[in-house]
C-alpha cells in the first residue's frame, strides 16, 4: 500500500512508519519542521515538508496522488494553546480530508481522542484541575469537530480511532477495540500503531468510531471481530 501520514514526526506516526515500511509499504510522512525530515526518513518514510496550518488543499492534494489511504496523526501537542488546538487538531484534519477528496483517496484513518466532542465536565476547568482546563476543553472540542467533519463526507471511507491514555511501555499485542464507550485506561503507542496497520488492511471496517485500550484480545482477533459477517446462502 501507499500510505500518507499527516503529522509524520509524532510518536505514533514514527512507530507506524516503521511497521509499514518493514513490510514493504510505501510511506510518506508530512512534517512542518524540515529538521524532522531525518527522523522520518530513519523510520522508513519519505519526508514531505508542508505546513498544514497554512497550506492550500490543492497543494496538499498533490502530496496524496496515488495514495491508498491517509492517516491523520497530527496534533498541536503539549504546551500549545487553545488557538493551535483549533488550527491543527481541527482545521488541519479538515484540510487533509479536503485534499484526500481532491486526490481521489478514499481511505482516511483519524487518530482522535477519547471523549472527543463531549461537553466540558462541570467543575473541571481552571487551575484547580490541571490538564482539564480551557486548553483541554479546546482540544476535546477540536477533535470532536474534526470527527463530525469526517462523518459528513460521503467521498471518504473514514475510520475514527480514539486511543486511551498513551504510554511508551513495550507493546503487548493485546487490546480492547470497540465502539464507545469502553471505559478509560491506557494503551501503548506501539499497540496503537499496530492496530492502525491492521485496520488499514481491513478495508471493510470503515465508517466506524472505535475506542482503543490495552485489553485481553489479540489485535488480529479484535479487528477481525469488527468485520462484517459474510452472508450465508
């Protein structure tokens, strides 16, 4: 397959690039900072320098020509303010979806977040709740609006993946993968990348919103359980 990853220097994106490249897929990683090109190349992907906060859809579409799927793994990241949660986590996702449609790329996997689109929890904003203030609310709102944009697109075979709290622990190969809600817990970044590989292969698992945690089920079995049952004769 030919896969384009938006946010190609992210921790999940680099892991995903390594897995895809190791099995012979062609991978392009879109990055904003040219200094990150070396890391992307070392992971087996071809770096493409393009600022998704300022690029036009036609420019981005040019980078997607011939791709089988786009993986949106971009994010404003820790330390960014509310404005960049909107321009990256929402607007850059919309831009990539517009570009995919222009380029005729149907596959689109969105790495989102648990709780995306939910209203702020009363009493959890402000300094009294570190990590759950205005920036967090802006992040969850941006992710929710990006999801809503995808759900309105008939030209894309989208899939929304919502990992739990991410860790850098070694991969387990065992997950819980199902439509929300499934509770709250952790999932390793390595396991998230492996699940995305399996979902890219499962082209009949699309137009779904899926939560992901570490759990008791082998990744291959968890993905297989989502595939439509074959009709009997």
